[in-house]
């Protein structure tokens, strides 16, 4: 009983300390999503597309993976650029790390690793497809039927690429309706709701993992995880494929609590493409292609984790 109470109190304290930072960061993200001009589609079609895609995918939330999946389906970007974005996407991970004092120190290594790996895999995939003659020709640029050409992230979601969700006015990155005429709702209510949702996941992970550590002991827990260092990437990559922000929360919080290594955390976050794969899976006619892409992402993520974990043992 003592262990249960201790784990619960620690989980509450840790979650409450992060909540204000989560709200501030989500407000900033809403401003970026609604104000950033992304009207030039050519940025993701040139020679620098995989690199730009990898950098773009770093922006928190799964919205960019959704947008990239729609762009790929409509042949506006290459499969290499798509993988670059998917590999660099980390959903809520960067927000949690930025909100955590210790975790903030891992932001730069994670940023650099994500961009480098995303660009490397992206260019590699496109190069192989060109060599084998299987690269598809891209369209010149999107054609918009609306009165106003979309420029911001939110407008692109709403007007260009969401098909049936377009008529419902739903933003895939959060599942809520955004109304430009109601700024208080967009820039206050929505970020608070996002923050509370993520805080709930953070509390649950902290509580459950903290309780396990209390029961078995911190030393025994660390020894067990270190012993299974090469199995971790297989598990975290599988968790990362789950199309929900909870997966990135579980991976990041487990890392911050010492449950997994940096390499295993990186592996899970590389596999974490948010709702991007869900968009692709909706195209049932391409089910073989979709399963191959998911399998490729998983294998790449596992290999990345194994390589990083191997280096960590050598250092």
C-alpha cells in the first residue's frame, strides 16, 4: 500500500509541474499552425525535399504526417520525402521533453538525429527507386477549388487534403473544430484541452511505471532493463507504430524515468508517424504497398535503435 501511495503522489507532482509548460507550448503550436505560411508546395518537390521534409516533421503533433500522407497519395511528394517526414515526426515527445527540466537536455541530440536519419533514409529510398526505374512522376502543384488558396498549416488541412473530413471541419491533428472567428477557443480552449489530455497520459505512465519501480526496486529495475538493451528497440518500435499520441507519451516518459535507453527511445519515436499510416491504410487498393511501408518503417526504426544502443555500450 505504501508503494502505491508513493507512486501516486510522485505521479501527481510530476504531472502538475509539467502542466503549465504544456499549456504554454500548445498555445505556441496553435499560433504556428494557424499563422505559418506554407503556400509554396515546391519546397517539398525539389532536390532538398527529403531534408526539408525531415525538418518539417519535427514540428510537434501528428498533423504534418497526416498532411504528408495526403500529399503522397496525390503524388505531390516522393515516397522518400514521406519517409523523411514520418521518421522525424515525434508527436508529443518534443513537447514532453521541452516541459521537463532533465528532458530538455535531450532535445538537441534528438533533433539532430531525427533530421539526419530522416534525410538519409529519404534520399536513400528515392535514389534506389530512381535506379530501379520505379520512381513515380510528381504532379506540378496542387489545384485548389476553394475561393482562397490555403497558406497556413490549418488551412491546408481544411481545404486541400482531408477529403471527407473537409466537410466536417475537423482538424486531424487534434480532432477539434478550429474557428478563426473564435480566437479564444482556438488559442486558449483548444491548447488547454490538448495539454490536459497529454497530462492524463503522462500521469498514467508515471504512476504505473513508478509503481513497478517501487515494487521491484530501482536498482533491480535498471539492471533488468540494461540486460534487455537489445530487445528494447523491437518493443518500442512496435509501440511507436500505434496511431495515437499515447504511444509517444509512453515512450518518452519511460525514457525519462530510466526505463529505456536513448537509442530505444529514438527507435520508438522514429516509428511513430502518428495518424500518417492511418491515412495510407484508408487506400485499401494499395494494401500491399501500405503493409510494406509500415514494415519498412518498423525495420528501419529497430535498426536505428540497435545501432545507437551498440554505440552506447562502447562509450
